[in-house]
């Protein structure tokens, strides 16, 4: 039977609230802090959450023109409030200041996405101590500090979502990436502890473990291979990925963003402490 459009809309709305589907603006009235959201995966996540009506707290490095454009684009496209914090997460005192500013605007932050990260590649016997320190602080120390700061607010309302962007390198290792692999494994461990400590509340904590994601850094690596071996870009991409992803396909930024958004739904209230792999079966080997 064909339903009148207005009636159909009511049904769709009712279905989405009972199934927790990611349709419509199911995050209206909520707020999300996404670290490292001035580019790549973090920016994709910010856009996806904003599209569901969520206020967005951006963080990361970018020049003022870029930041203003991002803020305007997200708020005008999705009708949400957007704030930006240029906080260097390698510096705990800056991170504390950011938490205080956020709490003066949003006493409770509903969603935290720990995404900020960078890489340093070097054999361990030459790995600079400062790089080890900063990498561990940004990829693991900052998630610990942010969860510690915002979990009490989540507990007061019996709702919260913590999503840690780990990596396939949170499950397996590659040479020359000691700090990154250690931090990403640590983030998976931190995820499990937070999940256990909040298990009786409607607060969940999960990590997403992507393989290679199609970001500018990935494209740069493929282009270098294409030049080195005189290959077309698509051939070089397949060749590069075949060393890692059995699927020979890269993960898209939007795939990780939609997974993050899905984890915020009511359907995921019992999904906590998980490591969600998105790696074309790399870590299944
Ligand atoms: P990206 O370089 O595009 O973005 C990194 C973000 O982190 C930027 O906004 C940057 O400004 C921010 N950042 C870096 N250092 C910071 C600091 N000290 N303080 C505050 N912000 C800082 O990278 P991406 O590829 O989008 O990666 C995002 C996350 O996903 C990282 O944690 C990365 O380890 C993880 N990841 C990426 C891939 C991939 O293939 N791209 C795969 C698996 C996991």
C-alpha cells in the first residue's frame, strides 16, 4: 500500500529512533570533539557527525583562512555550531586549557573522537627520543587526558560515545614504526579499560582500526611508486595495496566517518570495547 508522503515521514522517523539507524538528524542537540579534524579522516568524521545535527568542536593545525573556511562550510551546510581549538595535543597544559574552554561552552561533551596523529619512521636504534615522546603524547596521552576530562559529564547524563581512531598497526606491527605501533596498540588497550569501567552506563568506547585510507599522504606514497616504477596511478595503487590489503582497495575517508557515526547510534549501545578493523582483510591473515 502506498502511504501519503507525510505519513511515510512519520514512519521513517519512528523507525530510525527504534532501530538507531543513522538517518536524519539523530545527533541534534549533541556535541562532538574530534581531535585532528582540520584534514583527512578527522575532517571527514566532523562532516559526517555535523550532517546528523551535532555541534562540532574542531582541533588541529591549519592556517586561519583554512580554519575559517572549514567552520563556515560545516556550519552553513549542516546548520550546526562549529568551534575550533588550535591546541597542540603534545602539550598537556594546552590540552587542559582547551578542556576548560570547552566546558565553559558545553558542560557535557557527548562524543569524543580521538583521531589526531602523525607518523615518524626510523629504525628503533636511531629513533629520536623527542619523536617517541611527542608521538606517544598525541596518540595515547591525549586520548587518556580527554577521556578523563569529559567522562564525568557523560556519566551525569548516562550517554556518551568515545571513538578512538587506532589503526591496523594497533593489531599488527611493521618495522621502523616503533612509537606509532606502540601508541596504537596502547590505544586499543585503553579502549577496553574505558569500556569495562563504563559498561553499566549507556557510554561506549570502541576503536576503529583502519588499514590504508585514501588521504593525501596515501596518494603521495602511490604517486612516488608510480614515478619510481613508471606505472599508471591506478596500477601503482593496486601494487602498493597488494602488499597489505588482500582486497587491493584503499579504505575511503567516508567509510571511517560513517562507521564513527554509526557507533553513536542507539543500535550500538551494547557494542563497546571493540576493535573494528577496516583493512580489506589485512589483519585477518
Ligand atoms: P592527517 O595528517 O590528514 O590528519 C592528522 C590531523 O591531526 C590533522 O588535523 C593535524 O593537524 C592533527 N595533528 C597532528 N599533530 C597534532 C598535535 N600535536 N596536536 C593537535 N593536532 C595534531 O592524517 P589522517 O590520515 O587523517 O590520520 C588521522 C588518524 O587516523 C591518525 O591517528 C592516524 O594514525 C589514523 N590512521 C590513518 C590511516 C591512513 O591511512 N591515513 C590509517 C590508519 C590510521
